[in-house]
C-alpha cells in the first residue's frame, strides 16, 4: 500500500472533514492578525492533524480490526491530540479568526442559564475527573464496546466524545485562565492516573478474550493471538495514561517556576 492509499479514509466522515477544515481555516485566519510563536502553530497543527489522521485514514481500518490499534487511536483522541491543541493556547487566534456572526451566536448561547449551569458543572475539577475516567471506562465495557464497533453511528459518537472530553479535561488541567491554582491542576492530572492504570491492568491480566468483536470482524494481524492483542492494548492504556499526566504536570511546574517571584512589602 503506497502513501496515497494510506491517506484515503476507510470510512469517510463529512462532519470530521468539515470540522477539521473549518477549524484550520479559522486558526490560520486568526494567526495572521495575532502574534503567535512558531511552537504554538506547530502544536495546534500537530494536534488537529493527529485527530484527523487516526479517524480519516487507513489507521481507522486497523483500529476496527485490532484492539491495540484501537487503543492507540483512543490515546490520540483522548490524550495526545487535545493535549497539543490546548498546549498551543489557540484561544486568541481562534477568536480573531472567527466570523462576527459566529461570535454573536456563541455569546447568545453562552448567555443562556442552562448552558452556564452545564459549563459550570462540567468544568468543575471533580466532575472533569469523573467524566474523563468514566467515559474511558464506559467505552471499554465489553458489552458497550461490542455494540460500538458494530454500529458506525455509535462508533462515531465514541470517537467524538473522546476527543471533545479530552479537549475539556486538558483545557482545564493545562490552562491557568480556566483554573488558576497550579496545585489543583496537578491534582487533577494525578487523580486520573490510578483508575486508568487499574483499567489497563485488568485488561492486561485477563486470561481470556474480552473483546471478541475483533475476531468476528476478522483480525488484520493473523499471527497475533486475541489475548496478546488485548495485553498490548491494556499495556498501552496502563503506561501511556501515566506518561501523559506526568508530562502535563512537568509543564505546569515549569511554567510556575518561570513566573516572577512577588515579595510583599
């Protein structure tokens, strides 16, 4: 398979293509008026591109036929892609590039009482931790996972929910504008590590096949046993969950150490 064939979507999604293109155009338009550092543009581009690649190339085919590739896809959707986008601090560029009519609509929607209550609830640190871990655990329940991999609508819902929740969690954990206390942000990232490690360990140490849907649909790597595939996927969740939180904590500490020390007179 050549590079061009790799880039052809396995199951093309009009919504993903449109959202990716519109977001990129808004960011580029805004970056022409905002003074962004090169690394900000690089982080945002890497994050947005990674989300597109794991859902709209042949990687998506392998994610539907091998559990460990699906876990790699989930890692990008829930962790890596949103992490890079948030790290870019794109708020000013996106705001500058957004059409005026769109800004008015967002202000009107955000001014509605139910929306304000929902945002306040979802962006509470405790709620953010519960939803972040709970969503991951929910989609990995064998019965739920079986249905999600069979029904393309639920499969898309799963991917969208993982990406959007990743943006919410990492936005709260890494952005001092949303939560000023560095200790609270570090505590958030530490709190999601043990549950993810536990889920990964349960998958890794289960001696029988938890996700037979991959066998039913036909595995891509026929030389790999279902249990081995499952163990690699569990190990990826086990290790990478801790890794992403450690990187996030180091970034928060680094930024705090660079802040000027204020002395009281």
